[in-house]
């Protein structure tokens, strides 16, 4: 039986999405701490998660051939 090649990348992308929700729901507004002029939630949702998602997609595509 062969493994499904795209399953691990799909799970990793889902983890990126769910971690955004978890960061926004941290108690005491910890996700809304400001880093520079923007909140940590903005940095994650606007910069970090999209960059990681592209990296995951490119690396998983390269691994498939």
C-alpha cells in the first residue's frame, strides 16, 4: 500500500490555520500584544503563516517530483 503524498502537507497547512485561531483566543489578549505598530495576531495572519504556507506547498511539490 502506497502513502498518500499530499496528506502531510495538507495537515501542516491545517495546523497553520488552527494556530491562528488559537493565537487569537489566548487568554488575557496575549495574541494582541503589539510588535512594532501591529499586533502579534496580525503579524502571524498577515506575514508568518502565508510565508510558511507557501514554503510548505513548494517543498511538498518538490518532494513529489
